[in-house]
C-alpha cells in the first residue's frame, strides 16, 4: 500500500479521531461538538439502552494537565447534584489512553441560539433566574465556574436550563465559601458536597497570571490573571454579562430595555468586585423583584418612576376603580338632570 | 461495570514523549542531530518533491535534483536554526525556504551530489513520481501561497499516514497480528472501487467471527493512531504545538 488516496486519508482521520469505545458499554453514534480541550460524542449506553454524551480528550496529553482537568471536571459535576447541572454517569480511561466521562445527553439548544428566537423578556428573565440559582448552588459548594457565557448554557425542550462546561472551574478554599441563607458556615463546610474540604481535588491549580475565561464575559480581575483572589463575584460579573446579552436591544433586537434591568446588569458587572451583588442569589432575587413589579436594589427610583411602576403593577385594579368612578359619575349626572 | 474504571485509571498507555526532531536537529551531539534530521527528511522529502513539481513546474529529474540539493543545504547551512515555532508552522517555514532556494538557484548551478555521508534516508523518487502522476489529474491548485501551503499540508499528512501505515504493518507483523493489519488495510485503506465491505462480509472473507473483526480493527486503528501521533510529535517543538497539530491532523479542531 504505497499510495493513499484522499478518501483513504479521510477514513484514516476518522479512524484516528474516533474514541476506542470497544470494550466499554458505550456505542459511538457521532461527534456532536469540539472544544478547546476535547470533543463531545453522542453514544448509546448499551447496558441501559439510553443515549449519553461522552466528553473525551482528543489527543494524548504528555503533561497530564488536560487529563487532570477533565477528571476534575467530572468530579465537580458528580459532586454538584442540582437540576441545573448535568449529571455524570461514569468516567474513566479508554483503551487508547484517553480520559473520558459520560454524562446525560441534553437535547436542547445553547442559550445564545435559543434566545435568537422569540422568547419574551419575562421568559428570558426566568431562564436567567434559573442560571443564578444553579450558580448560587455551586458557590455554596465551593465551586466557581469561571467561564459563564450563553454558549455554556443549555436550554431543554421541557424548560430545563443547564449550566455546562465546568472545565475551568475553580474550587474555593473553605473559608471563602458563601453561606446560603439560614445555614451556618460550619455546616456548609461539612456538607458532603462541599468540594473545598477535599484538597486532593483542587489540583491542578491554575497558575497565578493564567487567564482562563472568555473576553466579554470575564471579570476584570479574572482577565488580569489574578487567580488567587478570585471569588464568587467573578461569576457574578459573568452573570451580569449574560443578563446584558439577554435584555439589551443592541444585542437582542428587542424593545427598549427597562432601566431597572440595565441597572441590575451594571451593578453585577461593576469593575469593583465589592460593588457587585454579594451573591448570585441576591442577583436572582433582584430579577424576581423586577418580575413582581417591586423596586430593585440596583435602581433607586424617583417619585415619578415609583408611581409609574406602581401604576404598571396595579394596572388592572386602577382600571377597574377608574371605570367604577366614571360610571358612578355618569349615573349621578344622569339622575340629577 | 468494569469499563467504568476509576478516574485516573490505568496510566502509561501513551508512550513517553518522544524527542522532538525539530529540537534535536539543533543539538550539538552529531549522532542525535543526524538522527533528527533523518526523521525530518523522511517526513518532508516527498511533500517537497511534489511541491516542486506542482509549484515550480519542475520536471521529474529537476525536482529530484532540487529536492536533494535543498535537503543537503538544509543540513549543511542549518536552516532549522532560524525556525521559530511561535511564528510559523514547520511546513510553512520549509515551503518559504524551498521558494527562496529555488529562486536563488540557477538551473545550471552545480548539481551537487552532496550529503551522502551525512544523511542515510533512501529517497524513492520513482515512487514519489508515481504518486504525483496518480494524483495530479485531481489537483486544482490555485496559484497562491495559501493554496500551496494547503497542498504541502495535504501531502505532509499523506506522507505521514503512509509512513504510519508502513510502521503499523511492521508492528503487527512482529507481533504475529498480520491478520489485524490486513483487516485494517481492507476496511480503511482499500480503494479498489467496490463499496466498503461490512463487518459480516469481512468476517466471511477472513474466516473469523464478526466480534473478532470488531476487535482486530479496534486494535489496528488504536495502534495506527498511536504511531501516527508519535511520528507527528517528532515534528513539533512543544506540547501545545503538538496538541494543535494533532487536532488538525485528526480533523477535530474546535467548532
């Protein structure tokens, strides 16, 4: 075999790229995505007869850094049991040496594509609330995502909202973990899902000065590579950028964005971390207040704006009262004539 | 569920990092340097020869001479010392070197028979010419540096895969697994014009069970991948460059 045709080369490329799933319970179906670290394949779990997504390193990693990162991602996902985080079904090393993990196959759309279609402003805000809930949960378990962006959010056909791609997540030292309302700090530290308690899983650490994340969604301190001092507020900045993506007309092609929402996004994206929301829950609660027609923390209103918001919130009652008064006035006028 | 091996499961499946021929070619150790240059010449002489034929319209004989002269000069004048992987891929660097070399060379210049004592890689020009003629009818190369880069890239991959297939044949032969290679050859390489055989047809043809076909092919493909990537690693200078090149070789760049 001296001459390899272009067709043979294409077949060899495929043969070389495909993961060696022989000997596992998974049967390869197709590659569905490729990222910086590896590819995600759709496969069938022959034992359970269901489809799964398998994330696999594409090429050998002599330093072991990428393999460790993928393994760590699997650990993080396995530890974060939440409806907004994709569950991991298994992990290991294939016969060809590549590290992998299998997870639930999410049939849906990335948020950036999903939001291009219809979806009302309240609908997008409710999705955003779900993202905040998931991120807040991860923070209470001592995990920073560090790469939150619309491309890493999946929306399912039945209302699922999943935060994906935890490959560059950072595990916080125990003292930095945020405490959910009503739970004492030492209780959080000892929670079985709290990763920060297990130092073996914090490796590999990201070197100080290393920049991981996506420009436009990355907090200034993260863009500077100030890895050691990153905390939850870096993710809150990214959430603010996602909110901006979802509601700002220039990005979304929607109607004028309410000032209160712009103020919320700006507060979340403040260059000074101390001026941002203290937690993802707090950010989500401000969105909830907006949806309920209540004043939001980020936007101090003047008296006219307060009246306008109040009128909008009680529009139906006001219409009914006014109608009653007009009818009554007409009746009085009629009978006095 | 034994396939769900623990995270961080069996290690050492990949061979230790092979030395980078590009780095070793700058070594002070003449033996190491010679071996490294041999690896580079083996990987690139055929793409260079074909490139000369198509880009510079060299005749078969001229392309042979220029290829040999260029490779001799590459070694004697230590062109690779100027190579900076941060600035360009090795293929692009070599293409630019070839272009400069041809541009600066008069056809009547000495057709030196140099380098015989330095380099011990047999250059099968007849084979390369046959490949060139075979493929030329299908080639539509636009006259731009980019398309010539693509051409060189394609021929580099073809040569690398060809060498890897030859290595795989030797590897399987040495381990008494020639059947594995023959199955691989029949299923993944055969271009005889008929449609690709099914696993069942292969099982019948080779007189083995279908599960054996699956397993033998998986083995051969796994080894082919390993060998091809090992050869590629020789042509790169760093882990990051290797990952980038490997993803391009396997066609799995980020979407």
